[in-house]
């Protein structure tokens, strides 16, 4: 990777996160910390408003935006391929949001790239169909609850077919056996539980903030306990 390409990539990376440490940049692009400092200084001297704070890292000043980025053919192809798996997943909110995002991405492609993407879309398919019916529609709402540290109300059907009302603190998500599963603290059980999204019959946000969500670490959770379906 030449220096111009690397500096442009660093700028895009800085826009993708609220803060980014020099070490993260060094690891991402396999360069020394000294080179990171030099590249960031080059961007700053070019007028890019990059701030920094000791112990936290670099950040883009609020309000600064890059013009629409261009995509390499390989990158566009990767997104088209990913779309096939998203559609196969049959999670309605994920399908809707991914299609919307991909449409916006296609809009910035050159005409020749659009033609190639359209051709690839007609020529690629996953190996087999896992699901033929929609299995859930609350993934987007659970994601928002996780990032907002918000408690939600759910109507949940257990594996035994028993329906209960729960207030839960959404903490994380994982995908297994072609199903999305929410890791949450169940206030009804007073314990951590895993809830399959396809068993959520209704979901409502609340104005209650979750204290547990702020300090939760998904990897530590996996180490401490096995799966528990509620």
C-alpha cells in the first residue's frame, strides 16, 4: 500500500469510529507508531480537523464529513455476496435495512461498476436455503436498545410454548443455528438469559435505562457461563 492510499484509508477509518488510538491505526495498517503520527500530522496540515486527547486517541471534529467514497470492484462484489446471506437469513428488519444501505452504496458506483454488480447479483446464490419463512423482525430494535442502554418489554414464548411478559436489559447478540439470539438480563428471572428473537411475539421500548449494559462484556459472559435459553 503506497502512502497516499494509506493516508486516505486512515481518514476513512477515523470517520468510521468515534475515537481511534494510534496503536489501533498501527495494527490496522502494519506501520510503526512514528509513521502513524507522521500520517495524522499530514492530514491535519491538509486541513482535516483531527483532534486528539491523551489516553483516548484521535477523533474527527463533529460536523466534518468526507464526500461520497468510491468503492473498488472487489469491495462492491463483497457487499453483493453478503446481501445473498442477509436475504437468506430471513430477519425482516435486517433485510430491510441492508437493502436500503446497499441501494445507497450502489448510487455512488460508476455506470460500468453498476453493470458488473447487476451481472454478479444474477450469477451468485448461497449453496442452500436454510429458511423458507421469516423467523423474526426485531433485530433492529434490539440493536438500538443495546446501544442506547435501554430496557425493553417483550412478550416471549418459551420452548415449552408458555407465553410470559418480561422486562429485560439487552446486552448482546449472536447468531447460531440460523437464528439470532439476544443475551439479556431478565428482571423476571433475576438472571442472565438468552432469548431467541424468533420467539419474541411483541417488543416495546421503555424509558428505563440499564445500568448493567454499561459495564457488560460479551466475551467475559461467554467464559463465565454456557448458553441458557429462557
